[in-house]
């Protein structure tokens, strides 16, 4: 087992959809638990499509004493009564942290659920459960795909923060300057919550390119061509991707970021390789 790292550490999982995926996640969380993370988080599917699976995954992970588990909850989580029932269920299992999101609108749907924006969901949680839940939110250093400008992005982020949150986690990025510039702009706009960088280790070129497309993440042209040059050589891509991710995280840690949140895609190896290098 690793010694506890000198920086904040957390991991995101998604609810497994098959027995095989459940076995993979069980192994992954066991390995990552040994790195002494501050918390695990569990995603919530587009349109609330994994509502039940998210709760089952969260409660399964919570069977262990550490780390804490933070379920994602989106505006697509149903009616206010549905959301209250879910939050009460989490409280019954000792879960008092929520990652509140607007959520992705499934293809073909013109709007989100009862709550239109994350700040409305956050306000509802605090109203119905005063002084009960710690709220985490997401943010986009390179601007949400639906935002028309950086100013708009900051306006909506500040609205969420003012609703009452404890921390924010960024969408994944490859350019550390985008993160640093975003944090500076937040401070100048009176946004003072800790902003943890979200990092996705590179293991597969086609997958990471696709994720960049729908998350609004900018992949530098040189990185795009470098990954493309490896063709179908997965081992070479993974080796380069691990080295690149280590250097990216080192740049962030040198500037005393509040921690690093890894988007694991329910796999342990790439993230473990990075964390071990950073903790060595």
C-alpha cells in the first residue's frame, strides 16, 4: 500500500452496466483505494439514465470506511420528490456529499428536467436539507460547449458558487495555462472556492479525441499529431500518454493546486502509474 500522497487525490467512476464491468470496477476501486484518496465520485448518466445504477454503485463503494463517496446528481434526476427520496436514501447510508450538475441532455430531448440549471438544484438541496449536504460542482476552464463566451461561463459558474458550494472540479484539459488563467479570472470575479483540476490519463487516441469533442476540451495540434503518429500501437500510446499526464500533473502540483481529480474510466493502471510517479 502506498503512503498517503502529499496532495489531494480523488477518482471518478461510472456505474457498470454488465457483470463484467462490475468485476472490473471492483478490482479498480480496490487498487485505487490503496493510494489513500480523499474521495471517489460516481457519475450520473445523460437524462438520469443511470439513476438506479448510480445509487447502487455509490452505496456499494460506501461499504468501506474510506474514502468518502460522492454521487453525481443532475437536474435530470426526476421530480423534486424523486430527488428528495434519493437524497434521503443517501443520508440513510451516511452519504452527505453531492456533486451537483445540470447534466447532459440526451439526444432528441429539447430541455433538461424540473430544474433548468445546477444552481437551482443546489438551492433546492440546501432548502430541503439545510446544513446537511456538502456540494461540489463542475466547471470548464476551456468553456462549456454550450457557452457563448468565457464571460458567460464565469457568470454561470459564479451563480452556482453563490448558491452554496464547497469545491469545484474542472472538466479535463491538456493545457495547464488554461487552468491557471481560469483560476485567476475566477478570483478576479469574486469566486473563491477551491478549484481542483480534473485530469484524464491518455490511453486511447480515438476515445480521448471523441471525449474532447463533446466536452469542449482543446487538444493541442502537436498532441493530436503525436498520438496519431502511433497508429494502432496501443502500448506506445499508453506509454506516451502516461508520461505526458505525469508531466502535466507535475506542472499543476508545482503551483500548489488543491488536489487532482482523475477521470479513470473505471480502469486502474494508467491512473496508478501516474499517481505512483507523482508520489515517488
